[in-house]
């Protein structure tokens, strides 16, 4: 099987994508672009995963969607202790992004052990749209509940990019 060659965003594509996003989502997308987590890893990130001194972010958990009948808790979305490859991984984060994340966490008084994405204090403007844990339908369902079209990349060259393609 031929593996698809990964590519990195150009600075122009990076800026275009960030400026096309609503302000409340830019920091999450910037974190995704800079660190390359999978969707479940990104939404499972907690403030305690950010090391302000070392300027690193550690992926230790992932959120997965399961059918209610197979769920031990009855919830559709569960947090697993390890990401896909069964080992936590740590990546460097640019100093300016660490500062932005630290300010965002502090200004919202986020709990170090709650998901920085799913905590209602993190996105007060989205609280009414966040799914009930027992009826969650993943990121696809959240987008349809918001009734907003999927953001399209500004150029056709970025149209096939996935957040974790440049790992």
C-alpha cells in the first residue's frame, strides 16, 4: 500500500484558515495545527496536559464514541486513558501558543482535570449546543446542531488536509 505523502501548510494557508474561523474556535484549531492530535485526542485535552515551564503538551487520553448498548456508563462519549498507539506522547508547543493557552485557561478558571474543549466554561457561547453526554453524536453531530456549513479551506491546495497530516 502506498502511503499518502504528508504536507505542511504554507504560512499563507495557515493564516487564511485561522482568519476564516470564528474567534472562539481559533485557539483550538491553532493548537490542532501546531500539535497534530486526532479529533478524540484534541477534545480530551485537559489543562493539566499543558506544561507551562517545558512548553509541552502531552496526549494521555482520547475521547471515543460508542453505542449506548456497549457503553459501561450509558454515555455515548467515553474517555480512554491512552491514545491510539497505547502510549502517551509529548510534543513541543510554540511559546506564543503556550502563553495564549495559559491565558485562556486562567481567564475561564478551567478545572485542570476536565476537558478544555468540552467544559462549558471553556465555550460559554456553545454551551446550549454541546451534546448531553448520553446523546452525543461526535464532532459531525455538533456541526449539524450548530447549523453552520463546514468551513472550506481558502484554496483548493488545502482542501485535502487533515489536522494530523503533518505529524
